[in-house]
C-alpha cells in the first residue's frame, strides 16, 4: 500500500510541474482522414494547423502525438487538448 501511495504522490508532483497545453478551441474539429495514413496530432495547442502539428511546440516540453487512422472518413479531433481519448474529442471541452 505504501508503494502505491508513493507512486500516486510522485505522479502528483510531476504533474504540478508540467506545462498546461493551450486550448486551441472549445469544440471538436471534423477532419477527413484516410485509413492507414499516419498523422501527427498537436498536443501543445499552439499549432496554426489544428488539429495537426506545425512545429509550434519547439522549445516546449510538448511533442506531437503520432497516430494512424483506423478507417477513412470524418474524425472529430480534440482542440481543447484535455480529452481522455486523444487525439479524438470526448466532449471534455464542454466542462471547461
């Protein structure tokens, strides 16, 4: 039990020192994706090419999140950068 408590405390300390991503928008953004194609999701919120990375994270602790589209069609991407299903929107922006 003590090890679990230590791990939880350690995570809390680490999170307190992490930079918060910028909220690009408080809504999802629909994008046409292609099955099997690799994309790079913006995790910092500063990209001018939302929801994808344009390198604006340079000099920060953020890095793009690489993912491959599972199927072709419209995907709804997170722009608030707080979704529990990143890179996809889960509606978290509604509570910000």
